[in-house]
C-alpha cells in the first residue's frame, strides 16, 4: 500500500474516532453520575455544542494535519489543547446564558477526563499499530536517494531514526557531489547509470539530494524520470543555511519557494494575539496581590523605582522597553561596561536575588504583553548592543526576531537560560519558530509552571558536544534571561 493512501486511512480513522470518543465519554460520564444512559435533552444540547466546539478547535489547532508517526507527543498536546478549548467554550456559554447551575459539575469533570483519556488512548494504539505495520512492510514507501550529499546523509539519518514515518531508503545513486558513502545503504549505481537503476522498478519515491546550483545534474535526473511513473522529491542541499517556515506555493502559475517567513501571518497572527492578551490579562488579575507584595518588597529593599526598564530588541528587529521588578541598587550601570553573561557576579539586593532566582522579577512583562510589545511564549529578547555583536557570530541569530519576544520559551524550559550556551538557545528558538502552533504554546506555558521559574545563576551550563561555546566575557550589569 502506498504511503499517502496509508496515511489517509489513519487520518480518516482519527477524524471518525475523536467524535466517537467525545460521545462515548459524555454518555459514560452521565452513567457514572446518574446511573442511566438515558441522557436528558438539556445534556444532549450540551453534547452537541461540545462536538461542534471540538471540531472547530481541532481545525484551529491543526490536529489532523500531521501524520500520526511524526512527533506523537505533539499529537497528544494538540488534542489536549483542542479538547480543553472545546470545554472552555462550553463552560463560557453556560456562564453567559446563566444555565451553568443546571449542569452537574461531576458530569462536566468526568466527561473532560474520560474524553481526553479516550482520545489519547486511540492515538497511542494508532501509533503503535502504525509502527508495527511499517515494520512488516505495510504502508512503507521505498525510496531511492540520488546524491550522498550532506542533506542526503541527513535525510537517511532522520528516516532511520523515525521508522513511523513509513519511509525506507533502500539504495542510493552516486554523484560527483557526494561527501562520502552512507553506512548500511547499498549503492545502486552512478548518476550516468540512472536509466538502468530506474528500470528495476523497485522504488515508490526518488529523493534528489543535490545542491541547488547543480542545474545540469538536476535536469539530467528529471529527464530520466520522464519515462517512469514515480514520485520525485527534491531534498536541497542548502549549504547549511537555516530555513524558517519554508514551503512551496503557486503565484499566478509561477512556482515560488519560500525559504524564510514568519509563521505568524494572517489568521495565525490573530490567534496568537488573542491568546497572548487573554492569558496575560487573566494572569495579571490573578497575580495582582502578589505583584503588589513584590513591589513593596522592592521598595523596602533599597531606595529607587519599583520597576527597571531596559531597551530590548523584539519583532522585526525593533526596539521596545521591557519591564522588570528592580533587583539591583539604582545606577549600577553608571561608569560600567555592559557585557553579556556573568549573572553570578552581579550586585543585587537580598530581595532582588530571591526574585531573580524565582523569576518573579519577570512578572511585569505581562504588561508588555498587553501593550503588544511581547508575547507570552517566544525567544527571549536581547539588548541592542548584544544583537549587533551576536548577529555576526551565530548563524541564524537574527531569525528569532521573526516573532515577538517572549516571557518564556522552548529554550528556557529546556534549561537554556541565564549564563548558558547561546548557540543552543538560538537553536531551540528557531525550532520553536519552525514548529509554532497554539498547542505548542500551551505546552510551553504548562511546562513553565514546573521548569521555568526556579533556576540557579551560580554556574553556566556546558556547551553541547561539537558546538563551540561563546567566548568568556566579564561580568555584566544585567543579563538577558
């Protein structure tokens, strides 16, 4: 069975099973709560609203856009986010229509937990079944790789590391652009022998992994493929360049390849903006007493203003004024060179050290989010002088400014904050931009509750193997966190 048809069947199964799970969870919760399956009309209306909300939320969170074999953890987060939003809509309608007291809180809670469990279980079974079937050759797409270039070898590594993708590279064709011979992959022949290689008809796909400038070789491959019915895909060797949200589109009949573009355009920008302002407003209302107490603590710890304002670089490389609770004595930057890093050597007040180690000094940045300067989730912003320094030293550094700077981010919950390897931090930031979704944002916000607050400024993390660390620098007055 071809891979595309196999994925279509799995996708159809999930689209059908999710509403079934929702209905089953609702009826089971009703039975557990009331001892009968004869649901009243009041609860039936709630179930219909829940189903419609679930279908809409699933579309918004792109639950079904990704094959089940790709990043299964991401699949669980997306369905959890869409199911939570569907219930939030149901609860909001009940509150606005003043009918929430007519429904049992036990039924609502049970339906939510059971529905989420059922949908996660279905995906777990689908993932395991898909993996087993792929191991037996069902739904596997046999691939011929043309070119053992850097991109070709990387493709082999990714396919072997992710068997649930349903792809298997069974042979490769040698070219003059190769950077070695891939291990455990037999060579089917050279590029000049491509006609004889293709005559075997053993492959479903041909992956062309050649440099973008190899015009003659690419045209030669395409000419040979004219006589065969096979899927042809291009795996460009981009010479190590970082691609951001890349895709292929048609502009008035002209094929256009987007190499770098912000994922937050159109509807995505609107959804992200609504998410930021709603969550930031809600959090500010919840933590208002805490912020008042922190403001008093800052004021009592040393004379001076409560808030510390600092110029940072955000979306599109534009500067904005980021706010924090002041943790250092006033005028500490006067007559001192400002350098990146050295958090453990800063002169801070006793109360300031506490709020820095617990990240409580960052809470005023929710005001930045309401003003539109920042997002809740995104790359952490740097000061302008550091941006000028690092953009020429770290590949892809400026790409992080394609989205708003964030209070928390993928890098921070993975431990790359404070005096840590900036190269690894940028890699995590670019991963976030490339894989952005509302579900990914909610996942990061949730993990921040457990990983993103308390941290140590005592010592920097070691560099990743094979990645050079940034040069050591003298202590700074204020570091980027």
